[in-house]
């Protein structure tokens, strides 16, 4: 049996999802940059969505490592 791992945040991860959405919409502001809107990208686990999720997780780690929640 093959198990497919999804990168979608687990249920209850609203702050992470909000961060992913903010990054997705900032980096891919129109259909010229991404072929689908955020909800569809999330539903289909597109490369654009996965890139935004990776960026949100990286930012979260950096922010938590700073101690006070700020990078600067």
C-alpha cells in the first residue's frame, strides 16, 4: 500500500492556514502568477500552495526562535 503525505495543515491550525493564505495571496496576487485561487490551490495541494505552506512554516520557526515574536 502507498501512503500519500499531504502538506495541508492539520485541523485546528487556523493561524498557520491564515499565514499560508497571506503568503499565497502576496506572492501569487493574480491568475497571471497562479492558475487558481487559494481555496482551490489548498484543495488540490498545488505546488503554489505547497510553496506558501513551506514559507509559512519557515517564518513560524524563525519567529518562535526570536523569543519575542519579532524578527527585527
